[in-house]
């Protein structure tokens, strides 16, 4: 799992991220199964914001974790 140290660093940094009175919550999801990536991308309406010309790429469905 060569990606694990990077993911762990992201989690550590997110837990220390500042917000107003530390009131913002963060949710991090790590998915390694391709079909689950596609499912999560569908929940986030990924195809819609890619097709809409927003300039975003298919990050959710193509992310390694």
C-alpha cells in the first residue's frame, strides 16, 4: 500500500485544519474498490459537474483511494 503514508498525512492535516471556532466538520472516505468509486461518484453527481464545463476532472471515480 504505497499510497497509505500520503492518505495518513492528509487525514492528519485535515484533523488540524482551522475553521471558525473549529465548527466545520470534515468527512474523509478512502475507497479502494473500483465499483465503490463509481457508486460514490454517482452520489456526488460527478458526471454532471464534468459535463457542465466546470473544468473539474473525474477525480472521485479516478482517484487511487
